C-alpha cells in the first residue's frame, strides 16, 4: 500500500474509542437531548467495544469497512493496519471480538488459541452486525459522530477474523464486499450458496487450514449459485504471513494482499456511492 499514493496521509487519520449495544439499536443525540439521565444510565445488554479510525476532513461523507482482528486480539499491529486502510478514504471500525471475555490482547500463540476457542460464533456475528449498524448511525445530523455513507460497507478479516468475514458475507444482506485473508472455510460448504456479496479469499500456499480441493468445492458451489468469488494465492506464504510479530511474516506478500484487498473493495464500493 505504501507504493501507491493514498487519498490521505497517516497524519490525517484520527481515532475514536467506541462502545455500543450489541443489539444494533442505539440511542441518538436527539434521545440525549430529551433525557437528562441518558449519559449516566447503565447500558442494557452486552456492549461492543472497539476503535474507529477516520480521515479528519470536515463535512466529508465516506464509505466504511469493519476490520476483524486475528486470534491475538485487537493488537497495536491490527490498529496500524486499520489506520492504513483508513488512509484509502474509509471509516474503519475495529470491534474487539474478545470483549465478552475481558477484551484481552496477547502475543502468546497458546493464549491466543485459548481465547479463540472461547469465542461464541453467533455472539461474534451479532457484534459484527451491530458494528455495521453503528456505522449506519453515523449520520450527518449527528455532529458527534464520524460521517459515513449508509450501507456502503465492506468487511476484511485476518485469520480468525477472516473466517468470520466469510460467515458475515453469508449473514448480512446489505454488505457490499468481503475479504478473508487466511480464513478457514466453513465446514458447511453450502454456505457458499448464501453469500450476499462478492468475496475475495486470500490464501497462503503453505497453509493446512483448507485443502485445495475444499477451496475449489467452495468456489464452485458459490459460482453455480451465481455468486462472485475470487481467490488470490501466495505460494511461499504460510499462516499468519500478515502478522509482523511472527516468524511467518512476509512483508512483500502482506503489501500485495492489502493492495489487492483495497482494489477489490474499491471496485465494488465506488459503484454504490
């Protein structure tokens, strides 16, 4: 991504810590205007917490994407990736998928595996869906929130987040594009027939997560159902090639994967705005 000029420099990207209801139903600034206790009343139900990055340009309405972190949690590396994607002209929301179990971040692979195993998939998909609804709530009438284009949304996930990105593409009807970088394909291959948006699978050639046969079957089922699916493979890369803190990190492949992702998303989102 650094090899091409981006619409915004990294210095132009700001961030906001966000917290909202996992139901996807939120109070607005107008609710707060008529309820003096709105700011102090304890929230009802599970809350989603995360970080939202956005170019700091006044009165600019932007498309948005949700970035789903890997098994290590919402690390500083993931935040840097989100900030870089925001330079492309997107509001980027990164929900903490571990917040229901304390919001932990780790550099230990064994701990990361234990955290990932404790994730309730249905709850995670609910939190992800609420993230898109939160982005839709960022309307121009609310001066306290970033401004986004309604439903001009994409999802991109890494590792565990890539797996959830695939399932989000078959879960959220109004999603425009999905990218899974090293995500595990679902055991229910018929999910390929339920994709609501174009899907890009970015796969390392040295991974055992899915066999070439499983990937081909998934893609074939998607295409037979009239779904758009693309595959990009990195022959020398292994699992977690995007993760700079691991021996698997391959900077050139990661650079290409990010640029391929943004090109894929831009080609779709630009038709909706």
